[in-house]
C-alpha cells in the first residue's frame, strides 16, 4: 500500500497536469480574429487639370474586418506636412490652407456599409472652379468609423483611412526649390560608409519631386561612387521643407583621405527642368590601418634618430686634432637636430604617399 506522503505527491502531480490540460484546452478554444482595418486604392491621386475642368475618379475600398461595418465618408484639406513627410489634414474644411481642394470634391454619399471582406467602389467628381488659383492643391477622401464631427472634438475612438489627392492647376505656376542643407552626420569616418542628410525647401506653389545623382570623389578627383537621391520620388509640398535622412553611401571596406560629395537633383515638369547643386566634404581615416602604421613610423623615426646621433658622435670622435678642426666642423657641418628633422619629414612623406597609393 502507498504511504500517505506518496498519495499526497501523486495528487499534487495530477492537479498540475490537469491544470495544464485545462489551460491548453482554453487556449486552443479561443476564437482567431481576422485582420481588422480598411484598405483603399489608389492611395494617391495626382493629376494636372485646367480651371473649370470636371473629372471623375474611382476609389476602391475594402473592409478587412470579419464583420459588416458602416463607414462615414467625408473630405478634408491638407494644411501642411509633418515629420517624415506625413501630410497633416485640416480639422475641418473651414480652415484655410492656401491650397484648398476639399470643396471641389463631390461625393455620391456620406455613409456606406461594407460587408465583411468585401469591396465597394466610390465614384467621386472633381469640379475645379473657374477662378482656381494656379499651382498645387491638396486634400483627401476619408473613411471613418466615427462621424467627422466626433473626430473634430478629439473624442474619436475608432480608426480612419484616407487617400491623398494632389491636383495641379495650370496657369502661372511657380517652381522654385533649393537645398537648405546637405551634410554628413560626421566629419571623419573609419570606413567609407557615410550617412548624408538633405533638406529641400520648396518656395513655389506646386509640388516638386527632386531626383538626381549624388556623386562621391576622392582626393585625386576620381569618382568612386554614385547613388540616386530620392529614387522613390517623394514630393515636397509648397512653402515647406522636407528632410531626407536615410541616404547612405557604402564605398566598400577600404578608403583613405579627403572625399567630396556632390548632390545635383533636378525637378520640374518635362520641358522646364530645374537643377540645384550642393557639395560637402568628409574624411576617411581607417584607424585599424593607420594606428599600426603610425606605430611602425614612430619606431622607424626613433631608430633613425638613434642612428643619426651615433653617426654624429662617431664623426666628432675622429675630429680630435685641434679646436680649429672642431670649430670648423661645428660651423660648417649640419647639427643633429637638422638631420633628424630632414629624415623625419622624408619618412613621413613616404608614409603618406604609400597610404595614398594603397587606399585612395
């Protein structure tokens, strides 16, 4: 027969196993929720229109929820650009941005119910006023689970999705952009892997997309690398500045000396291309190579100094025939400091030439 202690131990093990079984059963019996949200296509509508034009666009919206969902549909203007180039939408259509667009959009309805996992097509009409100001105008069509009035007072608890609409009105447009900043995050690098920072200012009244080469030249004037700036063609909104900070040049594992980077992006419509340019310099000093080389150089200089001193002392030892000879030697012969300086400069020059030939 089992003792009382054995019975207690078996009971405890049974309770642990049974509890684990219940926990696993509960975990696997939990329902799996599908991805929730809302998909919208196209995410961006961009076109050039004339004053007084009427144009229709179709927006496709997909309900990614596992249940039917009712959405509110409304429009808003874009009042600015936030960090990372994210557009800032105006709180209401009464806020003046200088690039209004929301009032031009005619919606077929302001509420729509989309079945779970289904898509609907929304046909919108763009009515451009006859007196529309030339340049770019920005706005968006929103789909929200809460009405826009609730969102305006900061009490929205749901989510909302919007596309971006950019309409360029023909006329007296102004395309003017410049490079406000072109720099590197450091001045000296241990390897030719450099991070560039660029800030583009748009002083015109139309959206610009500056794109162009960023060329890197070494201290000999040879081009050692080229990357494309803003290859994704991100736009800079009018009267704003956009920062581009994910620009990296990887020149390999070795490099040495002074480098110059030249940025030359272009922007503007076809037939009216504008160019801007800026340069920045930086140094590549691989300390894992220069450090040991400097130690070797110091040893060579020390040995050279000792050798020169011994040579001078030996020469002076042979000059014991009189003070006249010694005076002439001192008057006409080179001093030990001068000889050491000449040798040091010669060895240093040879050292720099070797580094230049190997890494530049």
